[in-house]
C-alpha cells in the first residue's frame, strides 16, 4: 500500500496512512515523524496497530523515553495505560482531569517533549482527543497583546486542574493534590530558536501579582482564544491508531467518556529538552 500524507486542520495536524506497526521502527520514518511534528504539531498514523515492543522502540528513535512513575506496564515500564477503569490503570481516579485543555508536565522543571498514544480499545461513545496549537494562537495575537503578555508569569498547579473535574473535594483529596509539585512559568514560552507559544490550560492557578478576578478573566480569555476552531484538531479514534504530538506547543483534551467505557490507550512520553523561558 502506498504511503499517503493528508493535511488535517487549518493550523495543525497531518494524517499518514499506508504503514503498519513494525514498519514504523525505521530511522527514516522517525526522521520523517520529527519533521512532521515540527511542521504540523500532531501526526496521526491511521490503524497501524503497533505492538508495545515496537511502540517503545519507535519512541526511543524520537527521543529519550520517560519511565512511567506510576502505573507502568510490568513488561514495558515506559508504557502507561490510559483508562478510567481502576483495573486497567492505577491513576484512573485522576483521568477525568484530562477532559480539560492542558499541557502535560507543565509543573516539571522541563516539560515533556512529546507524547505517543495508541488506541487498544475505543470508547462506544465519546473519547475523541482534541488538540490546539498554542504556537498559532500566539502568532495570531496583536503586537499590543504580545507586548502586554511578554513579562507575565503564571502559577501552575495539579490542584487547579483537578478542581475542574472535582470542584468539591474532601480534605484528604485536596491534601493529596497539593503534595504534587507546582511551578511558576512565563505566560509566553520563548524557545531557543525564537518560536513562541502561550502556556495556558487547566493547570493555571493565577497570574503572579495580578488581582484574582482579573487574573482568572485573562487566563480564561486566553484559553478560549487558543482553542477556537481555526487553531484546533479533533481526532476520532479507530482501534490501532497512533497519534504523536508536540506536547510543548499543543494543548490537548479527551472528550468525556465513562468509567464503563471500553476505551484503553497505551501511552509513551518523551523527556523534555528545553526549559520554559
């Protein structure tokens, strides 16, 4: 079968068809994937049905792979199971937080570089994944807005994201959330190559030094700006799909699905390479 490339959203995404799982474990394909990530932000390999061994091998060709701190597979500790079913994932209780726009690892010193997610089982209803380009969102701002936001800093916390899914936690739940690290980051992330993006999403607690109501209004407005249709892509999963995205320049979220859903994803994550500045 011929390999085909199809551009997806107006600002983000490319779909690649004609490959099977083991064929991805090839240095030429890895270089091609990295180039597509840099250009499109999200790379969709349709129905490749990649096995866990090949998923780990392909991930290693793209970068250094994170060993999952909790819930890693016993055979492949780099793989995390993504599910609302506690029998499938020890972190199932926290997965509803992924229903809100977020960037992974933003409370880490170095946010994660990229994520690979493959569908083992798809939901009967819901469970699509949406992406939004924070590069494109920044570029579309006016010069005055860029100047206004250039020096703002934002506190990011795990608690902020969990409160969206569970706004009335028990004291024990809140204490557990608050044990996770928090971090102050620039609102505008400037890369070493000069490219800029907005660092917004569910983890944003407040803008440092700004009144609470003004801070919340600004962060909500920028999230709404960043996730408007011209900057977004919605991926409808088929069993066997593999999606790779640039975690540093893409917000993402899962469309809600239930704990009784069959949805099961296997995920690998690449170690970050650049601090936020």
